[in-house]
């Protein structure tokens, strides 16, 4: 990773850790061989050099680990910040979409309920025997077709009722003339 980034300090730290690890490993192997070949007395003689290699390894590794932890914390902070931005954008986009959906649903509902309410009002007028009013809903859908058919039917009924009234009046007046 440091080679890709061309990070000289990081490469130097890795080299130091590798050197310390080689010394630590070599000293550990020598001490283990001494224990195996010469027993505890031989192995214990090398314990001081192994402890020194271990302390040196810890001394070199600690700052390296701390720098890696700091770099990781910085990267995580950046990721969290990006995630927060994405979440905020998603919330705003979701809210906008929800509001747009509600508005569209309202408009669609109004486009249906408005004409249906006009039809109901018209039917109420017809129920009160007002055959002179007209229903005008300028739509090309089923509601528009239904309102046109209803208006035509009421108009025809109104014409029939006028014809019946005219016929009744004609009969009535001719009946009166024949009685006199």
C-alpha cells in the first residue's frame, strides 16, 4: 500500500518493523535451540537477548500500530461523513418523492371525485323534478361518457314529460270543450 502511495515514511516504518521482526525471530529460534540442545541453563543465558529483541520490537511496532490506528480512524471518519451525506440525500429525496406522490394522488382523486360530485348534484336536481338543468363534464374518460349519457337520458325524459303534459293538456281541453 505504501509503495502505491509512494509514502516514504510509511515504507521506512515497515522496513524497521521487518528488521526488528527478523532479529526477534532469529533470537527466539536461537534461544529455543539452546533450550533444546543444552536445557534450561543454556536457554536462560539467551533470555536477556530475547527480552531485548522483544522490547525493541514493541518499541518499533507501537508507533507503527498507533499511526495505522490514526489512519484507520481518519478513513472511518471520512466514510461515516460520506454515509451521513448519502443518508441525508436519501431522506430529502424520499421526502420529496413522498410529497410529490401525495400531491399526484390528490390531483388524481380530485379529477375523479370532482366530476362524480357534479353528477351526484345533477341527479339530486333531477330527483327534485328539475329536468331543465344540464350536466357538462368535459372529459373523454368513463366519467365523461357516463355524464353525457346521463345528461342525454334526463334531456330525453324531460322531453317525454313535456310531451305527456302537452298531451294531457290537449286531452283535458278537448274534453272540456266537448262537455260544454
